[in-house]
């Protein structure tokens, strides 16, 4: 269990025509559900490329979520890692010094 979903507030609401129009239209554009993250077919989730309330076709594409290789979950965790990497803990790296015995 990753617990990632537990903290997800999922604030973006899906429009009422999500299932009746938006999802079928996305399927028609991309019948193989080519995953926009890994480029392989079989995505099970219609993903927002830019998180938020932009449900335009340009912002929606398929991704593997519950289906291996779970690209969408990795995408989420990568965003978390990127946030950490942008603010690394200080003082862990010293410039290399020549060993005094070699001087
Ligand atoms: Zn994928």
C-alpha cells in the first residue's frame, strides 16, 4: 500500500458530460489508449496532463493507472520527488580534496 491516494484531495470535479461525451471522445481520438507517459497502448485512465479543471481534449490523454506499468502513479510520485530534489538538505557534499599524503 502506497497511501498516495489517502492524501489526495481530488478537488477537481469532473463535468457532467465526462462519461457521456468527454471519455468517449477521448477514446475515439485514441482507440488504443496510447499512454501519454510511456507511449504504450492500454491506458485505463483518462489523465489530465496539466492538473486542474481544464477538461479540453488537448489536456486529456490516456495513462496506465491501475494497469501495469502504473505510469500515472509513478508520475505522481515523481512530482513528489522533484519537489524534494528542488530543495535538497544542505551540507552533504564537500569538494574533493587531495589526500595530504600524496602531496
Ligand atoms: Zn504508460
